[in-house]
């Protein structure tokens, strides 16, 4: 029997995302992997580095600096 399932790899174990019909518990199976490359935003590698207080401080600085930008500065002057 050939069956395609989706699974998550966690802590060295493949965990199916849904029950697998037709397989008896503790059966030995052969697995062929097709690994999808997940492209994430480069800033996501920094997620979780700051604690809440540091993140709030950074957001305050960004908001203050953003208010100083003159949107007319970027208009074509010709």
C-alpha cells in the first residue's frame, strides 16, 4: 500500500498531522521524505530575543522617529 501523509518533525520524531487509516499499531513502515523548503522573513530569526519591556522600548523609539519623518521630503522636486 502507498499512502501520502503530512507530518511534523518534532524532537527527532515524525508526527502525522492526521490519523493514518489501515496501519496496525507498532507496524514497521518504509518512509520516503519530500522536504519542502520554508522561506521565512529574515526578521523572524530575531523573534523572541527581546523581552516585553525591551520590545515596548524599541517600539516607542520607532514611533518617535517615524513622527520626525517629513513625507514631503520624498516627493520629486522637479
